[in-house]
C-alpha cells in the first residue's frame, strides 16, 4: 500500500554532478589523468593559498559585484520570485540565490569555468535547491555540432557519458578562446610572477632566520710553542665544548673565557642583505594589473592622487559590470525555470545594487543637474 503514499514536497531528486563512489585500485586516477584541466585547477587553488593578495582580490571582487533583485510588471509574481530568490536552498548549508551566485562567480574567476545545477523536487513541480558542481567531477565536450555543449561525467565503467538532464545544468565560461569550450582564468599568467615573489619571500625568511638565530665562527690559532701545537686538537675540543655550554645556558648570561689566540665572528655579518622593496613592488604591480583591482582596496599604500583613485574606481566599476553581464544569463535561466515549474509567465528585469556609495552620489547629482536644466528651459520658454 505504500504505492499510494504521497511523497513530501521537501524531498530532493538526485544530484547529477556529484561523483559516484567507485571501487577501484588506489591509483585509478592514472587511468584517466588529464594534465590540461586537473593540474591547472590544482595550480590555481595552490596559487590562491600561497599568495594571499590574490585570494583577497578575488574575494573582494565577488563581494563588490553585490546582490540583486527581480523587478516585474506583475507585483504578485515579483514578490513570489523574490521570495524564492531569498529562500531557495543552496548546496548543503546555504540559502538564497545570491549565495549560489557568489560561489559560482568565485569558481568562474579562479578556474575560468563555473558549473551549477538546478535540483527539482521529486514531484518535478518546483525547484528544491541549487548546487555548485566541482569541475573535478565533470568534463565538458561538444558533439558533432560545435555549438552544442554537453556536460559529462565518468560512469562506473570509466566511460565518459553526457548527463541526462542537460536543461537543468548551468555552465558559464569566462572569456573562452576561439574554438575552446573552457574559459580562461583571471589567474592565467600569474604563476611565473608569483613564483618570483615567493622566492623573494623565501629568501627574506631565510635571512631573518639567520639574523634571529645568530651563528658564530670560533677560531682557535695555536702559538709557536711545540707543546701548544701538539695539544691543539684537545684545546680546540675544549673551546668548542665551553662555547656550546655558554650558548646553550638558559635563564641568564654565561661568560666564555679562553686562553690563547681565539677569535669569534658572526657568520654573515659582513654581507649586505638585498633590498626587497623594489622587486616585490614590481611583482605586486603585475599581479594587481592582472586582477584589475585598485591597489588601495587591497591595502597597498602606494602613492596616488585623488583623481587617479577616481579613475581606478571607474575602471573597477566597468570590470564589475562585465562580470554582472556574465551572470545575468544564469539568473535568468533559474528564474525562468521557477516560472515554468509553477506554470507562470512574466517578463522581468534583474536589478543589481549600486556598486558603492560613490555611484549613488553621482547618480543623485546627475538627476539634480538634469532637474535644474529642465527648470531653466521652462523659464526660457515662458520668456
């Protein structure tokens, strides 16, 4: 009788883009290793972890893109659609379409391609959740027609097969090269520059370890006496033991007393440490230029003028507008799917929040100037 039991609407259907557990030998990755994609993804992940300024730039870019809402001519549909946007379940522990878009954009900027999935409920009458898929679990390919993109994954037998419900998948490549289906990461070109920067930081670390933990060179020179030369080895061992005891004493200062010609020098004290400010700044300039983030947003106090800062803010605004245009088709597809599941139809617009307060002030000033111009024109017409 369980056949007639009604299923709950809160249940989720299976997620297509999750890798199916398989029983293989421990090194089964060698059978289908793809150096073009997997190694590149690992490289970009390691790059964000190794260079904090890169990770900070991507996180700030995602936050500056901001949130959005839906504007529709039908107010009831608009309220219901905005309610869905704010309450839809995302992955396992998040809610809201903005959370999905933030992770989606972060993946697109880091790896060049972002993949997501719309999860309907078991009754196929509503959207239950949104899922950000890992690029390690899927592969993209084209069929006979290069205009058709298919999202595939590996089955139990190791064969790459396309997923069944392609209409529920979301794929966005960032500035793909002609003839390519994978996008281009904004981190492309930074591994070489970041490697030089990490070498400089490693050298600074090694030099400061030497400075903080000073090493000494103790030299004993025996005199011209034959007996002193005969026992030079024993006296050198005594000097070494006493020096080690003096340096390893804890809780106070220990004196070292020696007889004979004994000289003590600090190793590396005569060498000059190279100045790292100029090369470090040169590498950071290359990184900042690639990430299109103004230096003052990343906490870099480089000399700049107020006009230059305003120009950099305008360039950043254009970059954020470009990312928003990349995300608009994803939001539109999700909203259209929700309308189709609920049997509704309406034209809607995506209204993004203003990027910062400066834009709001400039918009208000522009409206004020336009109103003043209209008032002056009316006065002239009366005359």
